[in-house]
């Protein structure tokens, strides 16, 4: 009888040992299995841009949509062109970038993506670039007569209204003055100074930046891509498109 009782006990012990061994094997498999990266589904899915609204905000270099079309097609975006020729970020013109009429129109579109590119007309209008202190002032204390103050106001206003929206800044494009004998405006600033200020805003708010400062190193590289020294032709537009596409792909990684 003692032997009969021992057999079921032994069977239970063996089964228990096997169960523990199986659990340990599974745990070790989970711990020691090779790490593999997440499946790359591409920037459209990761940024959730397919079919979503993209507002490109700017001046005449944005107005017309020449460089935006390829980007919209690449990511399946519903593009809304909010470029108005001759407008500035700073100053008190009725259509300056910071004016509520223009910001309200952007906010109403509920975009998933906003790109901002400006500064060309600020340069030609001899507006102040301003002090970096503007970036730290409360929203209602920023001054709009300078580029940094207006830019900071725009970013903070849009972030407050659209906290889930991806905002990408694009540096002020170089123009023919940069490669001339007289690259400075009436306030002794070059167009590159406005591009640098845009990069400063992007860094301050930790925003993605499409940096076009390095696209052209010489006048010989620049001139074929701009039909009047300011506005890009199809070749110049293609380079802007590619720079933004590369930026969005980087964001998606």
C-alpha cells in the first residue's frame, strides 16, 4: 500500500518539476530573445498625417503652393496654403503673421501639421530682429515690432490653441542679396541673420527645423534655382520640398 501511494506522489512531483521547467524556459526565452526594432511603418502612420490638414504659413514664397505639392502627395496631406505675398512676421500691418485674423484661420482648420516660413519681407522692411529676451516674456508682454517677439507670440499662440499639432519652422530662405556686395539691410542685418533667428526660435521651443541655410554655398549654386533672386523656380521648389520631406521623415523615426 505504501508503494501504491508513492507512485501518484512521484507522478505529481515529476509533473510539478516539468511545469516549473517550462515556466523557466519561457521566462528565459523572453529575456534572452534578440531585441529587434519596431516595424517601420513610415512617417505617414507614425505622424498620423494621412488625410489630415497641413497649413503652410508664410509669405509669397509659400503662396502658390509650388514646393508644397510634392510634400502633400508624399504624405497624403490635405494642404491649405496660408501664404500671403508681401506679409511679415513682425510689424503692425493688418496681415502680419501674428495678427489674430490669420491665426484664427489657421486654428479653425484644426491642422495636424503647420509649417511656418517667413522673414524675407521683415528683412527688406528693415525690421528689428529683436532680443532673445522676447522668447521668455509672457505672451501678453511680447512686442510685435521685432522678429523674435512676433515669432515667439505666433508659436505660443498656436501651441496653446493646438497642443497636438506638429509645428515645423523653416528658416528664412537666402536671397540674392546674400551673395551680393551689399548683403545688409538698413539695420545692418543680412538675410542669414533672420534665418539664424528662426533657428533660435526653433531651438528655444524644441521645434523641428527645416534648415535651408546650407542649401546654397555660392551664387553659382543659388541663381539657377530662383527666378528673381527671391522666389524659387521649379528647381528651387524641389529642393525646399525635399528638405521638408527629410525633416518629416526624421520626426517619424
